[in-house]
C-alpha cells in the first residue's frame, strides 16, 4: 500500500501492513520451534498436532490475504493463534496454554483498535474459563484459571490504555500535520500573491522611472524656457538702460539747463522736453522693475534681514513722497507708535514696498489724504497705507498683485504705472514671511487700504511656516548659521550670504559692540575683513579684551568689495548709470576739479557724447577727450596725461579692469584719479584676484588638536574642490 496522507484510513492500513509482516515471520518461526523441534520428535501425529495445524492454517490464510486485506490477514493470524492455544488447552490440558492467550491480546492491540482489544480480552477470558470449568473440571476460583485470567485481563487493560494513548498521539500528530500543511498552503498562496505584487511593483517602478525621466526632461525644458525668458527680459532691460540713460540725461539737461545751449527755448518746446524727460524716467523705472521681477523669478534676489526700527523706514519713505504731493491738495499723515519693537527685516526691500504703496496712493488720490499706520498684532507688525482716492472695484481686487495686470486690462488706468510695483511688493513681503492684501469698495472718495505684515523675527522662528514663494530667504534657525561681520562695506555681507546658502550675516559697525551682539544674536562666528590689514589686526587684539564666549571662533580673511577693489586699483569714485547731470557735478565737486582735461573711455559713442555734453554744460571749461576702448584710452593716457578719467567697466578688446591694471603698473599714471562707470550697483562684483591672502581663525579659548585638524580637513577639501588661483591660504590657531 502506498502511503498517502497522514491521518487517513490508508495511514492505519499502512501501519498495520508494516507491523503484520514481521509478526507473520515471527509466528512462523514460533510454529517451527513448537512443532518441529519440540513436539514432532515425541508424537508427530496425534493430539499434539492440532495446535500447530490450526496455527499453520491461520498463517496460510494470513499470507494469502495480506496483499488484498490487512484486516482479514491479521484476523486470520490472530484466530489461528487463539485456536491453536485453545486446542492445546482442550486436548492436552496444558497449563501454559491459557497464558499464551496473552499473545492474542497483544497482537490484537497492535493490529487492531481499542474495541478489538476489549472484545478479544473478554472472549479469551470466557474461553479459558469455559474450557477449564466444563471440560477440565477445574474449580472456577482455582489458581490454574484465575492466574491466566488475571494476566490476560491486565494485559488487555494495559494494551487498551497503550492503544488509546497511541491513537490520541497519532491523531494529535495528524492534526498538527494538517495544520502545518494548511499553513504551508496558505504560505504558498501568500508567496504567490507577494510574487504577483512584486511583479506589479516592478512594472509600476519601471513606469514610474519612465514618468520621472519624462518629467525631468519636461521640467528641464520648462526651466530652460523660463530661464531663457528671464534672461531675455534681463538682457533687454539691461540693453535698454544705456539708450534710456542717454535720452533721460539729454532731456534733463535740455529741461533743467536750457541756458547751456546759448539760446532761449520756447515754452512749448520746454514743455515737450519735460514730457520726454518724464517718459524716459518712467521707462527707466520700468526696466528696473523688469530686472527686479526677472531676478525674483530666477530666485537670484535675496533679502538680508537685520535689526531695524520700522519707524525710521516709514519716516524715510514718507519724506520721499511728501514733496511729490505739494500743490495737489493731498495731505500725508502717519500714525506710527514709538514703541514698535525692532524687526528682523531687509531695510531696503521694506522701504521699496512702502514707496510702491505710497506712489500707488499718490497716483489715485487727487484730493483728501493718505495715511500710513503701523500697529502691533500678536507676533507681527501690521502696516496700513490708506488713501481717499478712486478706489478699486471689488471684482478687480484679485488682479492688483498680478504682474503686468491693470484693473481694467488696459495700460492707462495706472498713471505712469508699470503694473509691476505691487507684484514686486508682494514678493518682498512674502520673502519676509508676511502677507499683503488690499481692501476697497470701489467708491470714489473712500479709496483703498493696503495692508502688509512683518514678523518680529525671521520666518523660521514661528510655528506657522511662511508663505512659500520658492525664493531664497536668509532666515537661519540656529547659532551656526549666523555670522557677525565687522566691515564698513555692506557689499561684503551680501557677498558672504550669496556664497553661503544657509548663513545670515549680522553687520557690526564697531568692534566694541561685538561681544554684546554675539550674545544677542547667538552668532556662531565673528568675521573680520583682512582687506584693511592694520585695522583688522587691531580689532582682533581688542576682541581678546572683550568678554566673548571662549568657543566663539574669530575668522580673519581677505574679502574684497567694490571699495577695496577700487582702492587697490587706484579708483577714486564710481558713477552708476543712469548718469545724471547732478550726479556728475557732485562727483566733480567731491574731487575738487573745477577745470582741466578729462578723458572719457566708453565703447558706446552715445554715452561718450552724453558725458562730454554734461561736462560742457557745467560751464567750467573742461577739455574733453574721448576713447572708444581700453587700447585707445591707454594710448591717450600716455600721450596727453588727463586730470581725470571717466571709464566704463565693460568694453571690448580691453575692459576697464585690464586698463586699470596697466595704469597701476606705469609710474607716471599711478596717481591719476579714475572714476569707474557701472551699469548698475554690483557690476564690480566680478571676481578679481588681488594677490595672496591669509585666513586666520582664532577663539579666546584656543583650539584643540582635533579642532585644528577638523578645520584643516575642511580647507583641504575646499582647496581640492575649487580653483584657488595663485593666492595663499593658511590657517593659524591661537
């Protein structure tokens, strides 16, 4: 029989078959010993032969039927053994025959179940007692009968218990096996589901990779298009500045200094010139707004928060607007409490927001009043600019802060407005972590109320996150991100913040204030500019006398700004385009140059003509020499030795920096006063190497070897990541 599944009837049959075969051979061997060895030599034929004969019959039947039915074979064997023992007891009266019935009980327990053991035990007991009492005439309570009956009974009980426990164990094992098999089936099902899920995940992952790849390309294309648009706007705006500067400067000169032309100008002519002048100023402001917007969208414009009194910013903005309201019948009032707390804001950006809002109110208010209010609310300050002008229709309020959007979709609703001022103001306010909105019912005379909020501190200090604008806001949240900078040039602080993504620079005007500001701001380091070496070392010596935190590093390093760059190259001053007549005259007065020869070096002939004309109108008898590039300028410098050089920075062939280097190298020209003309503030931020420099890092408590090695590792890593040129970088500790 083939074993199938444990716990089924076939399992019991298999076990009985496996047990029956050795029993058959054992009984055959016993039969051989019993008859052939013991009894046959004595009485081969007679009463003694019945027992072996019956046993032999049972064995034959068992051998014949064991392949067909284990139960029949086992029953035949047990019946043969029982018949042989009972025949031996009946015919021979053998005293051992009753005891041999125990073999019948034991084999029944082995080959059959519990009920069969009980039945065979009872039948064996009855047979022994019946033969002994009725055939052998033995007393019922005789030792010859009671002893074998007790043995058989005890054996039957023990066999019953053994079989019962064995069956219980087998059934328990079968149950556990079935449970294991069921768990195995479930596990296989789960493995199949998991395999299918993993396959689905693989497919989804491949699809996600493709989508990410497509998204990356689409985003890259969108970024390139956006950057191209922004660069185009910036380039166009930058290219517009020079011709607009020429138009504005000439019209300003014609309008404000008509006597410089030698003939009186008719009033209508002067009126036309005034309109040209005003329009050119408006166009120049528009180009500046476009530049600002493009920088905002390109995430290049950052804010530089510093502790500021908002009252001062409001006062300055009001003082700029107040003269523009004279003769208009509009009053300008402020309601600003004196106890406003200092704010961590970018003074210039907030001032620009106020000027935009005040200009907007001025354009739309013909009579009445404009009011600037400030008040403390919760953890911020709210500023309100209210007017009594025409107001804004409620259905158009959502368009107020959109770029290039006018309230009615036209270009004439805002007088001289670019449609960018309020949009830029919104960006600046949001960069500070605040918000801006407007209230108006569109009723003339009731006007509009523009509100904006500024938090007390940097946006990251608040529980609520600031409005997401995608712009870089310098708002560090821990000590290591703040640096105290001791340098009079604000450009240096901006340069550090632009280069270090997560650093906020806190400017300090006096070295004596460093200890106090370090405690107030929880700064992580002090930076002293080594561009002015003598002053820097003096400041370091003074710092050692202040109660500084012993773990606060002090870094001395050479950082060159426009002032230091100009001084190192012999530049006396700067003019920022658009160059106005008043700015040029102020420059000449600062240089105390009332006459003499002036060399104008500029590749744009329009700019050269403008500067020459502005100098001529000053009426001091200047001699103007013009050069179209650096090469021509250097030649004229050597030939004619001017008293002043006005020089553009960006020129073909030889730019302004190269020309300055040549001038510095020639002894005859070394002390020549030079004024550089820049397109806008910051163009001198181009990288220039001025020779070797030393980085000195110190703190009051001194460095351990591990700290020195840590700093050294960072410097070595930086030196392998960037091209350092011919400069010298070193670290000292004290």
